[in-house]
C-alpha cells in the first residue's frame, strides 16, 4: 500500500525537529539552552486562564458555529478595525485552529492545482508546504539583509508568470524580525492590483514591535488592497496562548464564507471555552500584551549586544517578533573532527552537540548562511547561551 504523493511530498518542520532533539537532551539531564523555540516562555495571563475556567464551569463545552462564536468574531473585527483602520464586519472574520489552520483555509479557498504563489525568503517554514498541500506551486523570491529582507518589486515581477495567483507576506517577520515599511507594502499592493494577485498577509506578530517601528497591514494600504488581502493572525504569540489553538482569518466576505464552509466539513469549531477566553484576551489586550512586549524588547537588546561581540557574525537589527537572524556564513566550510560544516544545518547540529545551544538552521527558512535565534527565553539563559555560542564558534576559527 502506498501513501499519497501529497503526504510523501511534505517535509518535517526543522524548527520542530531541532526543538524535539533539544527537549530529548534536556530530559536526559543535559543542560541545553534552547534558542529554537517559536513560542513565548511566559504563562498565559491569569485573567485569560480564569476566563476559560469560568467558561468550563458555565457549560461552554458544546459546538459553536464552525466559523466561531459571534461575540469573538465581533471582538476580532472591532480590534482589527481599531488597530489597522479598517471597516470589517464580523462576517469577514473566521476563527481558526491557530494561524496554521487559517493559512490552510486561505490557500484551500483561493488556489487551484498548479497556481503559483510568490513567497519572499527568508520565509516561515510552513508557507511552501501549505501551498503544496493545496495544490499550488511555491515560488521563492530572494531578499537580502542589505535590503532589510523586504522583497523588491522588480524581483516579484521577474518571478511572476500568468499562473501567479497570490503573494504571501509576513510582517513582523519570522525568522528575521523585519517589519515591512509602508513603501514596501504600497509597492506590493500596486503590483497585486496590476497583476490580479491575492495578498495573504501573515500578521501573527503584529503586537510585538519595538522602538519606532510600526506595524502596517497590507489591507490598510487602500480600498483595492483591502479587497484582495487575507489577514492571518493568532492569539498564540500575542497572549502566550500557543497550546490554546486560537487563530483567525479576516478579509473579503466571499473568502470568509468559503473558509467557514470548509471548516464545517473538516475541523468544525475551535474549542468553545478557548474562544470565550479569547474574548477576554481582546478586552484586556493592552494589559495582557504590554508587559510581555516590553520584556521581549529588553531581551532583544541584550541578545543583540552579545551577538555583535562575536567575530564573524553579522546581524540586522530586528524590529519585531522575537527572533534574530544572524549571518554565520563566515563559519561555513570549516571542519570539526574531520566533518565538514558545509551549511547552516551542520552548524546547528555542531552548536547543539558541542555548545549545548539549540538554534534553527537558515536552510529551514529558504536561506543558507544564517541561523534563527529566538529570545523567548530568560535573560540569564540568553547571556549564558551567547557565551556558549562564542566559545563554540571561536573553536572553528
């Protein structure tokens, strides 16, 4: 018996694989410092946890409409309208099982087999696989550190064809921490209108921006942009609710209606008590988010200061999310005990086994010569981890 080509063609997430290996070592008593985590190290705020308990006690354990509780959809629409200066209705919001599910719904809704989707690299590891699962063809668009990892319009046009159906953007970005500028988003919006593309905008880290950076949604650029933009978001990073599995999709009414129909035959609704807790999270957004955001901002500076002292590393100052994406190409091509460190995967393995520090190889994000370092860990662990990295990398010099 043979599995489907769809199943056989999907690779394992290297972020999850590295994290799993680090956890395995930790469970064996090895003191691994993990910079691989893609989730906040904070507990879910107490008022959100209490709201879930109250919902359980009140009997909110039954089905809701597939696309979500009406009160959560209203709250999401109001929040997005307030933050992004939009005019969405609750019918233009679908509550999903996390952001991954929202992306899956978006691609299932807009793609036909063979449609091409432009994906700027570095990209989040699941974007290409999500496109493939929906029958599409991912087309990788290179960006550069010199250009702050923003896609150039000329590269988008050069790599587009008559089969191009959509572009995926992710701001603030995982893995680089880049926040797309207004000018960049306006250029993408003009191209999307000209070429008749959908814009799938992953804004999962929209609340985690630092300094003078400002999150701008492609949907807010212009009325034509709003008509073709599908916003994807999540409660996971913003409210430290990764295990609760609450995300959302927002955008054109026909897209949301179709996504709701797909949900009705696949997952049905997100757990009811999680949705009730999400309503409370939105109502207390500022108090729930700000303390965590400030701590991430402090850690960003702490980590960046340490990395800058390591010879051979270069970093672009991240403006959002909780990642740094340093260039480690100076250390490639070296040998350790006769084994060649030919790329970011080999270097990541070396750092895990030798320095006991887990990072994610840039190859997982479609770009060689880099690794992703998460600062979703405590301050002292950041300091100790950077010291370990420095010692391990100096041994390759």
